């Protein structure tokens, strides 16, 4: 391509001189040698029309190749995200089978003060596509006692939180904190700045690991804030007609609780059976926004026990037990898209 560019940049006289300088005796192929001699004998060299035709053809080929490469990059990115979502789904299910419990220590998606979740305080770096008060895909709610019992029963007891009072490596002790990191710009400003090695990927890790995480994992309690899915439940595979709510104080309906899939989760602990080796990153958000995938657990505070009726094969509600159940529901990405929606990007049916 470099040689072609050089040739196209030459004037007609320069091209003619180059052609005249070719040693035809050194050309071994007889037919090719005759063509060289014939062209060299031609007095006018290449015509302007001939050169224009060649340039136009090359420009058309170059433009088509660029469009094709751009489309390939888009499809490759969407395909990679679909594959990551599939691997995470399989990894969580495999972990549950091998350990008889779901992975623990997810990212809470909330900040704290002193490592304690003290009320409504969603992490400022969550994408507005993912979370927005009163709308979007995730919304803010609180844990009730039966939510906690249902999650504890399946092995989910602790979360990682961002501690706004943390002092990452590189800060002068007692001078700067994650919240007041650069001209009161908050955690987002800290990620954008070059003061430390804090990034959107490691924001939930402890200060010694270049993050803003609390020193200890937090065991959630009644009334603690929690993220819930606020979009259409059918988008994440909940059957039509199932009783699911988003942001509400109801205690007798399924709640799709959302946690971030960060590197501190036991899903990535080498000491656990069925653990995964890498923590996937979602790259279609801003550089200062949380860029991990999100897991949804369908928590039913009151577990309904079905019993067979007098008619064989027909079941009905027999009783309800407090504490309920929690099951893995779905994976969504950092922009709130489901796997089916990412597949739409892969197929070119919707924009990235």
C-alpha cells in the first residue's frame, strides 16, 4: 500500500522516468519483458484519463473496505458482550451446583460512609442509562427482613461498598478522601483524574488495592438500600403474569434485586469450586462510569408451596412459608441491556 501511494503521488513525467529506468534485460519472463519494451516505446506515457480511472477505482475499493471493517468491529464488540453474558450465566449456575450456594460478596452499587450503608445513597458513577431515580432500568429500594432471609438461605450474605471516607494509595493521609478527591468533584472526578490508580473497574476494591472500597465486606441489614430492576420484567425472562415490582414497599411480591459483578465476588475466588478466572468489563459506558456487568436475583419474600390436588397432574397453592426463596434470574450489561438486546446489536437490528 505504501508503494502504491508513492506511485499515485508522482507526476506523469516522474512515472515515465521510473518506467524508462527499468532494466528490461533483467526481466526474465519473456511476455512481461515485451510489455515493458512496448510501454517504454510509447511516447505519451500514461494518459490523464487512465490515471484518473485507476485512482477512482482505488478510492471506491478503499471506501467499501472501511465500511466493512467498521461493521465488523461493531459486531465483534456486541458478540464479545453476548459471550461474556453467557459465560457469567453458566458460571453462576455451575457455582451453585458445585457449592450448593450462589456466589457471595457482590458489588452493592451503593456508596457508604465509614463502610456502613446509611440510607439512600446510590453510587454517583452509575450510568444514567442503568439507573435514574423514578425510571430507567434500575431503581432504588430497601431490603426487608424476608429479602435478607431468602438471600442468606442461598449463600448471599455480604456486599462490597464504596467508602467515601477511604483514602486510596497516593493520597496524603487525612488530607484527601474518595469523596473529596479533586475540587469536591466526587468519586467520578477521582476516576477522571490522575491522582491515583483508582478506575471504574477497581472502585469497589480496598484502598491498598487502589480502590475506594470499605475495608470489610458489609452484611446487609433490614432497611439498607438496594438496587432493583425497574424495567419490564419480561425483558429479563420473568414469565408473563408473574407478580414482580420495581421500586415499591410491597413485601409479598417478587423483587428483582441487582448486584454488580465485581472482582471481589467469590465467583472469582480460586479457592472455590467452579470459580471463574476473569471478571468481565462492559466497555460501552463513559470512562468514569461503573463498567461491570449486573446480576439479577429474583427474590420472593414468601415462598409458595404447591401441592397436587385430587386431580392427578393438577397443582394448587398449599401453603406459604416465611423467608421465601431467591433464584438467579438474568445478567444485564452496564447500560441496562439484556442478552437478547445485545444480540439485536450483533444482528444489526438495533444500534450499539
